[in-house]
C-alpha cells in the first residue's frame, strides 16, 4: 500500500460536502464502491461550471484513477461502478434520469440537492434539456506540489515568517515559475529562499520566454554572472 505523505500547508483545493452526508449517509453506507463514487461526485461536480451540474456514467467510467480504485480488472471496475451508482440512487444521494445520446440511452446523474431536484423535474416535464456537449476532461490526479511542499522538500522546515513570504510569492508568481525556480536552485545546490526569490523577481521584472522555459542554461548563467551573483558562492 503506497504511503500518503500528508496534506500540504497553505492554499488547497477544497471540496464542500454537506454536513448531512456525514451525519445521515456515512453511517448507513456499507459498500466501499458507493462511498468512493459518492465522494467522487461531490469532488467532480464542484469542479464543473454551470448552474445545473450533472455527470454521465461515461464521465465516471472515463476517469482511469477512479476506475482503478473500483476493481482490479476492467470488468470488475465496471460492475462496481454500476452497483455503486445503483446504491447511491436508491439511497437518495444521487438522482438519475435517462436521456438519449447518439441514439443510445445513457444515465445522467444529479446530486440530490435543491438544484438537482429542480433540474430533474424540468427534464421530466420537457421544459429543459441539459447541454451535453463534450466538456474538458476532469480526472483524479495527484495535485502539483504547492510552494510550501517544495520548500520543505528541498530546503527545510518552515518558520512563520517564511510561511508568510511563501504565501505572498504563491499569489504573485505562476506555479510553473515557482517550480522551475526551485529546480534551478536544487540543481546548483543553492537551497535558499533568498536565491529562489531572486530568480522569480528577475523573471517578473525582465520577462520570461514561456516557449523556452525548459532551457535553464541562460537563466543559470544570468544568476551566476549577473545581477544576482552575490547570492551565489563561486
């Protein structure tokens, strides 16, 4: 079993879940697949846009990491998904309606919330039909390390003063820049926030060619020989 490294400090993507899920549903759920799928639906709907959000069965089946957690084989995972959805609908966590898509009926799932119930009723009365065009894929994947994790992994323990500085930097610079600046510092064994911040400030003030951000040689020479040479021991 892979060991989880722990939750990161600082900003994180949070998924709101109603308290009634824990007080009323969680004690009653006795099927691991149902629990996984129910939590996944909360997570995924929260990352979608629109007033009325729904998921097709194919949306869930298309998430490789979710399906890997539901069964050891494709068939086992598919069967577990169907059983989990059936249980969640029977329990009342999800609402289900079948729509014809590409000449084939396909289940559509809403959260059993006021908006979900209103959407389902509007569909049944023929007053509304959801736009089911292809959406950008949303999949479970390990979150990119934030600036706090990068600091602890590559430099050392955080102090309150440093945490405040890192928070400001996380809000000021793109994530890609932060990760690249840490990478440069590690490669040159210049593991200090002062050095990393100097790189970020230089990119912010002087600009950076995003098409060539994978080539660090020019940046390395700039910090060794240029304005920030005093940060580096030769």
